[in-house]
């Protein structure tokens, strides 16, 4: 009888304590996106000539992926894929939207910010948006509570490569089509960037805003999206990092971006949020290689930004979450930017979008499951719905198309060099386990693999279409169109 009474008392005390214990707070999420940063641009991916100690520490304390793809090899499309979990052409976005474009991300699409906001998250973006500059397409209309940054790329302005204003007599007078580069806060323009010196303050400004956001929302779950305009040309770097690295201005910019990551990690530690915050760092596409010493490194992969070769889409990906992601993990499993949204939906226990998406959850990889292979295949599209390659497992089938190539002489000191958009590419099969540089066509040795990947290409065409073969696709959706000029 006494034992029963003791057991009853213990049970009452336990359930009373459990009722008073608040539920575990959902994890915070920090998503940091660099612009035009290549596969070989971080210390943990082989960079040299400058140091990235904070990003290297992230890799040492978390997970590094070696076969992670941007959604597409260009700015707007890549960001559309990241934020919606869809192939960009599924949601009607391709290329890089310019100030003359009337379209943007359709309000009917659900972004990461909208999903997490519905879960009670505070949401903020500080940096480059590039999914439509008209008011109805800006971040506050896509689930973000706060926004400070640029509506499109930092080279879309009427300024020459030497920093002088563009005139009719200027060599690159096509830049006259661009208005002054606006700085947006919320839904409103609050300033302009008119000189190269103005670009020097961007990384510090956006980092300070991001740190302030974390401080103000430390008592509630938050989603911080920090899409840096750098290291996209024109390069801008503050005085505290200028002329410091052995690799010149590009190295200086990279060291300041690394400093920015360090600031985020430090404030999380100071506020004791470290163990409940997932921090992700990646890039929107590969390096813009015709800018020479102002461009990044593809790490030995083929070509760069604007192409469907590995150097165009394969970029670094590092995820850190102490106690949840095993330290020092490295995975060669295929993954993509499309997978970030469903991964966060699972980890933050929120619903996925009602509309069809293309991403898969990478949570098994983040948990350290060595055998996990959540993504089986990937479609390489570029510009106006052109299917240029497909991958399944280690095999990549490159389809006939015209490609960008950086085979000419690169530029120097901020000026562009030679680039061609008309390199004729033939059908070829590559084994990325043995040939990441895509040099050796092995289709004659593996006709069965070619046939399987041709079927995969047909599935893509039936689903999303393909302008190269004049296929419409059954499941594409439209971008939004501005209601006013």
C-alpha cells in the first residue's frame, strides 16, 4: 500500500512538472547566401591566398556537402528555386530579372519565409532579393517581416567598370538602360548607390542589420535570410579588409564575408542561441569567370556561372547545428537548393506548400546518416526553359545545346574579358565519380546508362517542358506580372 502511495505521489509530481515545462522552442534558422561564389572559394573547399576561418570552423563543427547544386546557374532563377523548393522554370522564373522586367515571383507561390511565419517565426531578409523589384513582388509580400537591401544585382546601374558615370560616349553605354541602384527598406526606396565607394559598405551594413535582427528576436523563433550582394562584381570591401589578402580585392571581399559569418556565430553564442540555431551557408551559382582576378574559383570543375557544366551549379554548402549535426561530417550525396525548403519544413515542423514542389528533405544527411541518398536525380535547366543536362547517381548526360564558355582571355581589375554564349555542345555522358571536370565522354562504354538518362530527360520535358525540343510541359506555373508600371 505504501509503495502504491509513493508511486501515485511521484506520478502526480512528474505530470505537474511536465505541465509547467514549456514545450521546446522551434529551432532558429539562419540562411546565408553568397553571390557568384565558386566551388573552390572557401578554405574547406581548397581556397588559398586568403583565409576563411569562420566558415572553416562551421565546416569543422557541422556538415559539408560536396555535390550540392544551385537551382540554376544565374541569380533570379537560383533564388526562386531556393525559396520555393521548385525548379525555377516551374514557377515561371528564369535568367536574371532586370529593372525593365515587369514580372516577379508569383504571390501564389509559398516561400520558406511564409511557411515559417505561419509557424510563429519572425522573418527578416537583409541583402539582395532579385525576384521582382515592383512593390507586389518585394519580400514583405512574400512572408518577410523586415527587409533592407538591393532589389536586384549590384552591377545593374549606370556606372562604368572604372567607376565613372555612363554616357553615350562610354564603351559600355548599354548600362544607360539602368536607373540608379536603389537601397530598399521595407517596401520603400531609402537611398541610392551611385559610386564604387558606396558598394564598399554593403557587407558591413547588412551584417549589422542581421545582428540587430537576432538581438531583437532572441526570445522567439526567427528565420534570418542574409543574401549578400558579394562577391558579385563590382566588388566592394570596407576599409577594415581592403588590401589585406594575398589574392587582392577578391580575397579581401571573401575575408569580409567570412567576418560577417563570424559576427552571426558570435551573437548566437553570446545570446545562448547557438545550440538551437541551424546556420546554412551556400552560394547562388558558380563564379563569373570572365572577370579574371575579380572572379572566384570553380575548384577545378568545368566552366562557371551561366553554364550547365559542373562549375556553373555545383557550389559549397555548409550546415552547422551543434548537438544536432555531427561535427566534421562530409557527404558526397547529391543535393540541391530545391531541398532547403522541405528540409526546413521538416526540422521546424511546419507544413510544406500546398502546390507541388521539387525538393526533398535533407534531414537524414543533417542527422549524419552516412548511407542517406535523399535526392536521386537533378535537371539542369538554363534560360527560357532549356533542358541542357540530367543527372542520376554519379552519371550526368549532357544534351545537345549552345553553351556559355569562358575559354577566352579573362578580364582584370573589374573589367570583363572574353565570353561566348555559342559553344556548340554535343551529347555526352560523364561519370562524376571519376571525372568531375567533365573531360571524358563515356557514352560508348555505357549505352544502357545513356538510354536510362534519356528517359529521365523525357520525364523532365513532359513535366516542365523544354524549348530546345519545343516541348511545353504539363506542370509549369506562371510568374507574377506587375499590375502597375
